[in-house]
C-alpha cells in the first residue's frame, strides 16, 4: 500500500474513533496528545537547548482537533502555551516572558495553532456530516442509484481534501516555524525581524482565508447564509473590491478593467466576494508577465462579469468540473478547491449562472458570470 494511502486510512480511523467517543474522553485524549510533545520538548532541553520551542506542537493540535474537535484542541493549545512559558522561555520556572521577541513568537504560535485547530475541527464536522449521510443512505439501500453515486463522490472528495490539506498546510507552517526560529535567534527588533513578522502575517492570513472559504461553503451548503439583496451596480461592486484589493498581488501581472454601469438585485458584499475569488484564481494560475482582464457589461437581460487571463488554461476534461467542491485547477493539488465552488453557489443564489472556458493548456481561461439585469433606479 502506498504511504499516502496508509496515512489516509490511519487518519480516517482516528476521525471515526473520535466521532464515536464520549465528549469527556475526547477532551482527555486531546490533553494527552498535547502533553506528550510538550513533555518531550522539555525533556530535550539539555540536548537541544531553548531553540525552536514549538516545533512538536502543530501535529499534536491537528490530531486533537480531528479526534476531539475545537474545544479539546484549544485546551491543548493553552497547555502547550503555559508549559512553554514556564519551562522553555526565559525566565525558566516562572509564568512570565522576559524577552519581547519571545512574546511575539508565542503570539504567532497561538494564532497559527489556532488556525490549524479551526481547519481540523471544520474538517471533522464535514466527516461527521458525511458519516451521518452515509448512515442514512445505508438505511435506504437499493432505494436510488443516484444516492449511491453521491456517497461515492463524497468519499472521493473527502480523500482528496485530506491530500490537499497536508499540501496546503506544509508551506505556511514551514514559514511560521522558520520565522519563529529567526525571531528567537535575533534577540531584538531590526529589519530582518520586521520582514520575518510580515512573512508570518501573510501565511497566517493565507490559512485564515482558507478557513473562511471552508466555513462559508459549509454555511451555504446547509442554507445558513441569507443574501442581503438590493439594487446595486455590478461595476461599482467590482470597483469597490479593486480599491481594497492588495495591489501588490498584481506586481507581476498586467491588470486591465473595462466596466460600465449595469444594475442587479444583489448582495454587495457577496458580489465583491465573487470578484475576489475569480481574480485570486486568475492570479494563481497566471505566470509572471501574464495579463488579467476584468470586464462588466450589459448583454440584453443579463449583467455580465467576465475575468479573462493568459494563464495555464484548463484541460478539456476538467472544464465541466471546475465548479465542483474540492476540485483543483491543475494536477499539483494546489489550493483547497473551494473558491470556485463558492462562486457557483453565490451566483446561483443570485439567480445567475457561471461558466468556465479555455482553449486548452497554456491558452488562458475565461470565467463568465451572468446575473439577471434590472433597470437602474430612478433619481
């Protein structure tokens, strides 16, 4: 059996065991899962010194979140933070930190580990929901062939999510750990410390956006999110987003915008989110030196938002599946595959449609959103 399949099977066993374990036992297992690496790190002080105080904690938090949920994971984070403060960060033996740089590192650890806990607990909820659906399907077995197909697709999506989760967490966490290492070695604020803090912040924000997309998708799938629709100018929604978008992300691309006023009955915040996800997708899959074009126009009874790029394009067999949950736009497994699925749900919530077109690999892509057009308000 391939190593990744062995890991996947082991984690599935952990999730299933945790889902069937009473709450107080889940807290106990979560506490033990974080106490063990904490004690191991403290025991290694004579050989390793006080460097890299948080290196063992991230996997323990992910395990606690997947097995027990968010509560046990945060209890574990608190235990790790207290033990590190008392036994690893100077002064030893006191619940105090003497070096301001260590305080920055401790805060960065809590933020990063908290985001990992959110991701693990959110995925645990998805697993629980999947298991509940599978149980219902088992009760209704030979009822409908389509139900069996959906269960198979759900299991495949779960496995793909696991593989992507490991890939996506690796780079941000490596940067966070390396940044904390630099902060610990510097011993005082300087230019290198500032750049390191900025790198930690960027990667933490990246994790935060992944969690936000995941939670947004969960809310929309379960029907929790209600759109606050009112007459608004689609071109204005795009312009508002671009005014707040991090322009530094376009420093390696050429961006052009052609927008004319066209009105829709929409949720301004969600229309900006649609624009954000489409532009982020274009930037992600367009190499440096490429161009991205955004247009907003009226077309009969439709208001049309179109994002066109000169990026890597899309294989013809993938085009029909681009807006499915957990489907990535390339074969490298980059991203969680949530952004475009979220776009489709939001567009459909507005009564519209979205489609992807591409002439093939390395020939760019075009994403077109069509929303029902309304007359411009008078006055």
